[in-house]
């Protein structure tokens, strides 16, 4: 009798002390398993006399029932505690901002974006892309473009010269993308319709000039293209690029050695409140130079000016990027400051297309 009571106290103590479900299971096996202490007691009932069994039977069965009940209760308690602990540990604060992965944090530089935009626009008009080297010879950068040796127009370009080579020739960092016109005309037969975006260099630095900058040249050569086509192309480009329905342009007579006649083009804008807007206002802003390709340039490329004619233009990419996206200073474009890039840069998957929107 006292044995049964002692065993019960011991078992109930062990059940209460079981810290987790594994410990509880060990107690259960030690009591109710095949060789468990309670099971052994139950086995003794078979060899008892009927009187003994009548007396001990209820005690031993009672012990088994209470141990079973205590185990079930402790099990429920442990399960509830485990669930509560898990809920506390795995709690998610849904108000926390999402952590962006590197793919979504990366940004496209505004220059790359604008080159993609203008490529989309001119590709739609049937232009292809032509390229040339950044390090040019004097011939491609000047002479073939009808800058005679010693001509003062050469001085206007603030050229970076490389040290003379073994033949005494001084290569230059190209001062404009116009040498690619020469390379294109020498390399392919008209009809020609190309744009040539690329890096250009001049010894100059202030808020709107950097020693390295970008231009896009356009060149159309065939037997009949004239200045009316040039005006239309430039107007369509400006409307598409600046995403406005109307844009007024002004062609001012100018001089470039490689075009005749030559013009500089201004677009109408308003500067109210320090903000530049296109398609309205009564101010003008210069954005490009253009003209009909000079007969000497055609001749320098082996084309007969009595048969072929065409036009060209050159535009500052950095300039139109600053205008379109409201960036007041050119210098940070090339400082590789990730804070500037994450502010002004573009999302990698927002590819500019005419159908899907250029900058939307
Ligand atoms: N190359 C000129 C510059 O850098 C820009 C230019 C003007 C290009 C007239 C042209 C053009 O093709 O026709 O100042």
C-alpha cells in the first residue's frame, strides 16, 4: 500500500518535472512501458488470491489511471508552451520595410538610360548605330572633316593631345563624335542612316562641362535628303525625347567646317520658378549643331558631291540628360558616388521603349 503511494508520488513528481515531451515520454515508458513500474504491478494481479485482488486491484488500476491522466495533462501543457515559444520566436513585424536585394538596388546611370532612350527613338526612324575609337588621328578628328591645318576652328576644341608616336604623329582624344561620320562614309556605301553615341573629350571643367562628356552624332547620306528632312527628324526627336506634344525649334545660322550651310538649334522653353519646361514659354535653349554635309567632306570620303548629299548633327547627351531629368550639375555624373546614383539612376528593368514609355 505504502509502496503504491510512494510510487505514485515519485511518478507524479517526475511527470511534473519533465521539461519537454522527450523527458515526459521517458517517464511514461518507465511507468507504463512493457517493463514499466506500473505495468509490473499490474502483472502481479494475476497471481493474487481473489480477496487480495479485490483489495489491491482498485489501488493499482487507480494508480495507472492517475499516472495516465497526469501524463496527458503534462503533455498538453508542454505542447501549449512549445507553441507559445515558437510563436514568440517567429513573430514577424509586417510593418517593417522590405529589404531590397542587390538586383533591385542596382541603378542604371542616367547617361546609359538617355543613350537607350535616344537609340529607341532613332531606331524607330530606321537609324542604326555606328561607333569609333576614343583615341583618334588628327585626320579623322579634323582634316577629313574639312578643318584645314592651322585653321582657327581647331583651337576652339581645347584638344587633349597624346605624346607624338615614332612617326611624330600626335593622336588626340576625339573632341567630338564627328570623326565617326568619316569612318562610316569610308566604310559603307550610301544610303547611310546612322547615329553615333559616344564619349568625347575637351580640356574644360565647370558646372556644365567635364573633360570627358558624351555626344550623339547623326548622319544621313543618300541622293535626295535635304534640310527639310533634317528639321523633321530633329523635331520628332525632341518631342519624343522630352515627351511633349509640341516643341518649337529655332535654327540659327552658324559655322562648322564640315557642314554648309550650318545651323545651331535652340528649343523653346520656359524657365519660370528656376525650372526648365519644354513646349512652352519664350526662352530658348541651345541643344545641338547641324547642317548639310560639306562637299569637301564627301570628297574626302570618296563620294561624289554631285551625286550624293545629306545632313548631320551633333548633340550633347549629358546636356539633354540634365535638361530632361533636372540635374543641375554635370560633375557628379562622373564621380561614381553611389548616393547620387541611387537618387538619379534608373531601375534596371525599366527599359525605355517607344511603346512602353521612355522614362515612365
Ligand atoms: N561636332 C560639333 C561639335 O562638337 C557638333 C556638330 C555640329 C556635329 C554640326 C555635326 C554637325 O554633325 O553637323 O561642336
